[in-house]
């Protein structure tokens, strides 16, 4: 406790407690994943912008999801890769706070975006004749901007509560990035308000939206079962299954980390779970949508010039 709270200008991220050889192995493993995340989501953005047939509300929200995944990965993975090569390299105080703010902002943004996407699917399947009248571009832009604004406001609240905290313990963060709960453990003041705010934000930002998605898909399932055409049922199931896979991956890991038994789980397990949440989720999202979406695959074939005449 002999550290002056005002003198701390940087933190040291401990990352993963493994030897140098394993760290090099992890660097060689995670680097291609990171590159694939950028290429995969960048490809989704490029295809949507190039093909006018994909200029629909569904792909409008999908392009926003791709942007979130790119920034999500760029916020945490580069620092993690640097620490694997140079374990003693610190991160500045300002950089750490920025990383915490951006992670929280885009986590909330993705939570709300997945709710908006489920609403889009609900309108498309349950009210197909009124779809264009309901999902106008004004509505789509309003929903997108609102989700961005909520993410920024909630993250600012956490940051405002975090910044005044005196960090007078050894400035070593037991994580691979500046995750807010890991940063709070370094504070020598009472952090119960901060922790309760994180828990309240997680419950409102995860449990509430997930409940909305579940209700939406219960209505969607009832509507799909009433479709007479087998082909229509198959197409509706295929489109919704892609979204449900992304929802399951994102909400499943996030709820375990922030809403589950937060104090009972081993710290290292949560660290690796958050690694999956930060690196593999953004990488898998474009794979899930491109492999299960015929429109995206057909657009990719046309762009690459590999579509053959029947």
C-alpha cells in the first residue's frame, strides 16, 4: 500500500500465466484468428455495400454488427498480442481507461443490436405484408443510433465512477486487457458501488434483452409453423438459426461472466471465457452468417466471379 495514488500512470497486464514458449505458441495461434476476424467482418461490410440487393434492414443491422465486431477485437486483441511478445510492456493509465470504456460501449451496443435484429426478424416473419411499412429507414437509423447512444451513456457512467478511485496497490492487472472488474481490484477505496453498478448494468443489459429475444423467437416459431410451404419454413428457419447462434454465443458467455456466480468462479476460467468472448465470437459471427445465408454466399460468388451458368 506504499504507492501514491496520484503517481500511477501505467498498469501492467499479467495476461496468461504460462512460460515464454507457450506465450509464443499463443501468439502464433491468436494472430491468424485476429486477422481472420478483420477479414471476415470486413468482407461482410464490403459485400453489403457493393450489392444493392443487400441494402435491406436485415443487412443494415448486420453491417453494424460487423463494425462492432471489428472494433471489439481491435480494442483488446492487439494489446494482448503485444503482451505475449513483451510481457513486461505496460499500458498507460489513459490507454487502460480508454480500453475499459470502449469494451463496455461495444458490449452494450452488441447486446442491443442483437435485440434489434431479432425484432427485424419478428416483423419479417410475423408481419411480412407490413414489413416495409414498419421497418422504414427512419426506424432503422433511429434504432441504430439509439443503441449507440445507450452504449456510450452507460459506459460513461462506469468510467465516471471508476476514474476517481485511488489506485494505490501494485498496478498489476490480472487480465489480458483492462476489464473493469479486474481494474477495480487494484483500487484501495470501497468499490461496492462500482461493482453493484456493473452487476446492475449486466442484468439490465443482458437478462432484459435476452428475455425480449426469447419472446420474439417464440412468436417467430409459432409463425413459421403456420407457413404452408416447406421451402418457406426452411428459409425462415435458416435465417433465424444464424441469428440464434450468434445470440447464444454472445449472451451465453456474457451472462456467465457478469450475471452468474461472479465471486465463486475461478478467475482464470473467467479470463479464458472472456478471451472466447472477445476474440472468437467476433471471428465466428461472419462465418455463421456467410455459411448459413444463401444471399451472402451468392453475392460473394458474384464478386469473386466464380458463379457458373447452369
